[in-house]
């Protein structure tokens, strides 16, 4: 983990696909630009489409220029890229791939370290990993690691099956399951805000916190991913992974040390302590929604059921709100509200920690509401923290006014926080799995989510579509909090 300029070959399965184009190639380029890669690296792209090394290099160059809006690029960088056309189901082709890898390792003096990045549909994961092992690609003088994209399964049963297949060829320590939210600057900051500040940790429990709200809203619809999304829905696409990971980071106990295992162990304890939602309770704790047509950022947009590759009678949810309870000493009785959806008013991910009111209201007239203290963690697009307090109103005798202490990361000149994929790729190259999900976390998350998706799959949502594109979701999502005497805090930038 100490190697700041790791030496490795990154083999990208799915190199002609969307993820490689938009995220992986630009991230590798940024790492190179920042001096985080030595000259001892290579990238081998793998997919079925025919390409020569030259045409692939041209394609990569163009995609990086497009993504980074930069006039590229150093031909030396591009000369580290190679291509191998392969059908993932064809055994013979893996032998040739192995020969190519050996060749590039010689060429760039790479000590046999290989990352196999599976940027492909999950149905190929088992086949690819078994071929990598049987054809000897995992037998090298260096280390080998496997990066797996989401979705990791469709439910607990399919995730277990997938895990068993992969584990035939790679050990848990070699498997890096990507959750790109764990690469976001402010998600990584949750631990630091909590554990490096004496003022928060004593208050971080059910005696002082009234509720915690996590919202991840998008303005985009399903774009060209209708085929995948219509079989997934927001619960599997966002809640099972990203939203529950944020809950785990907010709720976990301080780890004994900042090691991968210690942190993951604490996160998994939270996921296991989530109070299961039984089939009968789903309506009480969870709300689903699907967008109809509407106006998003001034543009008229179609409803979900009209989207390409979506069933016109689809029952798939594009919005989820839920109330989660964590049955342990620290959190008993504190609701964690989560909300995520497509085609909402704005693109924003925010966490609001609402503290309990002061025990006695000295400063307000009885008819006035006390302003609760809030800690807002801005994940994106703005990155920072805001603490909402009360202070004396200037000039007025002992009247109070709400004030804010703000720290904005990406407002400061010179700070341009790296893309999540850039950080995660670099972590993987250095062998740091802290910000990747362990199998135990994946399993616990599916166990929590499965009963909810079972009920939703078996009951028609007669009110769909139940929110207008460009809104903040169905009314029932507001009622979920109103029942407990709370409301969603707004997402506006000045929150
Ligand atoms: N795109 C995104 O923003 C995100 C994607 N993901 C995940 O990443 C993975 C890839 O997604 P994405 O890039 O969007 O998918 P795409 O459909 O854009 O790309 C799929 C890739 O797989 C290749 N491929 C398909 N079949 C075969 C085969 N039999 N043998 C070899 N190669 C094959 C395709 O190339 P060819 O046709 O040339 O063979 C293509 O390069 C998925 O698991 C997805 O869920 C996760 C988060 C975000
Ligand atoms: O994993 C996914 O995340 C994106 C949202 O990611 P963000 O970094 O833009 O917040 C979501 O659009 C996509 O459906 C989902 O698969």
C-alpha cells in the first residue's frame, strides 16, 4: 500500500462500452497527469468489436479529449494502450490475451501485477473469472486483482451465486467491488467529520440526534439504460448500495484503527442492525414512486413509461423514500430517512443531521418554533459542510436568529476534487480495499432490501406514475416524515 506510483497492467473487459469511455479512460489519464502512475503501466482493452491497437488508441484519445475538454495528450501516454478483441465466452481467446499481457509486461517492465476490471454486464462475471483462472491469466509473478462493477446480483440469492462463482478464482482480498459513492470526496469525509472533531462524537447518538436525512436526487431520467433499469428500479440501483453505504458510514462505531478490516467490520455491524422490514410493514416504512411527464430545468420531458426500452405498463419504481431504524444502543429510536429518485427538481446529494431541540425554550415566544441545530454534509454538486446554529439578533434585546457556519470545498480556488473513479482506481492499484464493499456488506444490504422488492414486485402500483418529472417525488414521501413530526429539509444550495 505504500507504492505511490503503482506498476500494473489494467485489463478492461468492456473497453468499448459507456463506463470505460466516460469514467475509466479519463480517470486513468488524470492519474497519469498527476504523476500517480509511473511509466510502468499499461491498459489492455477487451471487447468483441474489432480494433487494432492504433484504432483503439485513437478512440481512447478522442474519448478522453471529449470527457476532459482538453486538447490532448501526450502520445507517450496513449502508447501504453493495447486492444484485444475477444468474446468473453470463448476460451481460446484468453490464451492470446495472456500472450499479449506477457508482451506488454516485458515492454513496460511491469512486474506481473494485473487488474482485471469487469466493466460488463454481470451475467459475464462468472464466465470471465473462471476463464481467467483456467487459462492461467491469474498466475503471474506479481499480484492480481478483480474489480467488479455493480449490480452485484439482483437479490441475496443471485448475489450469493455470483459471489460463489467469483470466489472459485479470486479470494475475497483480491476482489474489489466498486461502489462509486465511496470514492466521493465528501462521502469519505463523513468519517473524518465524525471522528476527528471532539464536538460531534459526544452528540452522535439517540440522546442528541432527532433524525438523519439522506437525499440523493437526480434530474436525469433513465437515458439509454431503460433495459437494465426497468428490471432493477431505484431500490436496487441506488438504495441497496449507495444509500445504505452512506447510512453505514454515518451510523458506525469508531473503528479501532483506520484499517480496511476494522472499518468494514464496523460498517457491516450497522447493516446487520438495520431493523428488518417485514412484508406487512413495507407500506408503513417505504414509499415508491414513478415519474410521469413534466418539466425539468425548463425542459419538457416524457414520463418513465414512455422511455426507450421501458415496458409501457411498467411497475418499476424510479423513486424510493424510506424510514430506517437501527436497533443498537447508539441509535435506538432515531429514524434515518432516505430518499432517492430520477427526474426530480435538482441534482443533489445531501445529508442533514437534525439535532434534538434544547430542553427549554428560553428565547422564543411560545408560539414560535425553535430552530433546530443542523449539520449538513453537502456531497454533490457542492461539496462542504454547514452547521446551522442560533445566535443573538443584532441590536435586538436577546432575540435570536438562525446563523450558518459554512465550509465549501469546491468553492476554494485550486481545490478540484478528483472524480470518484479516479480515486478508486488508484486505491485498487495500491491494494487499498477500504472504499470497496466487502461481501458481508453486500449480503447484509440485500437481506434488508429483499422483502421490500418482493412486496413491490407482487403488488401492482395502481397510482403510477405518481410524481411529476421536476418535482420532489410523491406526496406520500412527505407524509412518511410528517407522521413522526418531521419534514424533509430543503436541498437548496444555501441550506
Ligand atoms: N455506464 C455507467 O454509467 C455505469 C455502468 N455500470 C456498470 O458497468 C458495467 C458496464 O456498463 P456500460 O459500460 O454502461 O455497458 P455497455 O453496454 O455500454 O458496454 C458493455 C461492454 O461489454 C462488451 N461486451 C458485451 N458482450 C460481450 C462479450 N460477449 N464479450 C466481450 N465483450 C462484450 C461491449 O463491447 P462489444 O459490443 O464491442 O463486445 C461493451 O464494451 C455494467 O455492469 C453496468 O451496470 C455501473 C455504474 C454506472
Ligand atoms: O450507480 C448509479 O449512480 C448514478 C448516480 O450517480 P451520481 O454519482 O451521479 O450521483 C445513477 O444515475 C445510476 O442510475 C446508478 O446506476
